[in-house]
């Protein structure tokens, strides 16, 4: 593994922060902070604040803290004390420069991965506290520019990549035609009422990774699944507004997703390999809308592949020969409990799995999730320096023989690609579907 370059202190220019902070008054800051802390947060925030004893036992859980040689500023409790704690202590009487710094800390130095909550002796959800800071900063108009642009895309088009309605349908038809060269009777059924499954994906798939739609169509066709995809907005299950603190747009996007599935009268929604989208439809967006659980059952791709293989609907012709290691995405493993099902699938399709350590719910975050990678190029080195510990973990797995890194989540996939190149690890990164498609029996 290449030695990381020495950190060079440089001022990051982000117009989303600088211009937003420029227009803030002391009165407005105080009003918004107290509106959120007293009017929105309630008993949950009070319980966490009253319980925390600032012991710092959460520190060893955080990849930023470990990667910065245990600098206490990067510990979870350190980040809370630099942001939310000051707001509480001063009852909202903080200045615009403080809000700007708080937004940068909460949005780019915390992935909301919840690993720290596992190590806190009281189970305090520090990710929730950081998301509360993001909520305050959003209402004050101080959010990193790139992720705010993504939230605007959600608001306007109901998908994160500004994919127009006709472009979405054209992409599906294009992938259907491509797949028919392999399976002549294959269809990607659009707007089919009463199907067992509505398959949903995130915006980058039609925009940049259309081969994943191809692979999904082949898997569905071979397995004989009764499925459909919508031709209208509501097909995108991602939601970056969830991570900017814009709960109102988050709710709109999730309502469109569930209402589309309800309109098509499907029995359940199967979603592609994405972690934050799973969190948005299973844990946050649904609750903001008043549903404790999703109104239509949601199944992550890992769970779906597990079903297909276990039930014999997909058979493996020949296992993938190269040794692989598996990244456990925070939102579907720590948050969704799919660690063992992921391993069942990987063992079914691969000759050899070399575990990285720690693993399962104790795995280190990719440093891209939680909206951090969506804060854009200005913060790329923040991510690279903030996850040296992940690079060391991956290097150890490679030293044991792993050649392929499986990352069953879009943001993980992108973030790990950055780490792979920056630290010169030389791993090849794949989704589960890349390998399943390659190894499954096809007629």
C-alpha cells in the first residue's frame, strides 16, 4: 500500500457554506436553533443529551478518529461538543462562522454510520445528533453546495440525477433490447399492475451504470419472477435530502416511491444494491411520513438474491474462481441485519471468501455514505485522509490473497474506488450482481 501523502492544511471553498453563512443574522440563527431543539427534537434528543457523560468510549469506533491518529477533535463526542453541545449551552446564541463550521463537521466529517452507537455504553445514537445539526444548518441555508444541488434534483424530478421521464423509459428499452440478444424473450415490463415485485433503483443506474439494469433484467427473467418497473417518477429509491436535513423533500420523494408501488398494486418492492436508499425507505423517510414500517414491504437486493439462490430459482453454473473479500455496508448490515445473508450469497457464487477484520456489524464504514461523497470534489481529500483505517483493512485482506472487493452498495462502491486508487491497493471492485450474472445458469 502506498504511503499517504502528508496532510496539507488548505482552506476548502464551498459556496454552499460561505454564501449561506453570509446572509445570517444573530436573531435568525437563534430562532432556528431553538425551533429545532425545542420544537422538533423532543424527548429523544433530551434523553441523549442528559445521558451522555462525555466519556469518549465512542472514539475507538470512528474511522475519522482512528485515521487521524486519535485526534480527539474527530471523535464522535468531540464532533458533538464542537457543534450541538455549543448550541445547547449557549441557547442558540452562536454566530454565522460557527454555523458554517458546524455544517462542515456534520456533513463531511461524519458518515452517520452508527458504529459509534454500538460502542457507547448508553447506546446514544450520535448519528442522530449529527443529523440534527445538519437539519439546523439546512434551515439556515448553510449546506455543502454539491449535496444541496442533489436535493434540488430530487425536488424537481423525483430522482437524484435529473433523469427526464422519457430518458428513463428510453434507457429501460435500450437495456431490454441489449439483453434480448442474450435471452430473446426477455422483457422489462413497464407499468404492469398486480406484479409480485416492483424493482426500484437509484438515479446513477440509468445515468451511469445501465449494465446493472441489464443484469437485473436477466436475473429476473431466468428466475421466472413476476415483476415490473414504473414508467413514472417514483422509480428512484435514493434520497440525498435525507442527509441534508431537508426532511420535507425526503418525505415527498419517499411518498412518491410508495405511492407508485401502491398504484401498481405490487406485493412488495425489491431494490437494487444501495445502502442509503434502503435506510431512506426502511428507517427514515417512512417514519417522517408516519409509518413505523414501510406501507409496502421492502426487500434489499441481498435479501432477494438469498431467496432466489436458496429456493433454487437461480442456479450457479460455475463459481467465481478468484478470491474475494466482502465489504459490509453500514445501512444494510449494521442497520439492516443482512450480514449472514450476504455471506450465504457470496459463498454460493464464489470459490473463496477472505474476510476482512473487523467484519459484519463491526466493519469500518467506506467513508462515502451518509451523504459525504455527495458533498463533492472539495471534500475528496477529507474522505481519503478520514479513512486510512479502511485502506489498512483492505490492504490486510489483499495480503491474505483477496483480489476482488465486493461492495453491495452504490456509495460504498464509489467511495472504495477512491480509496483503492488513492492508496494504490490494486483491488477490483464489483457488485454482487456483477458476479451473480457472470456465474448463474442461463438458458
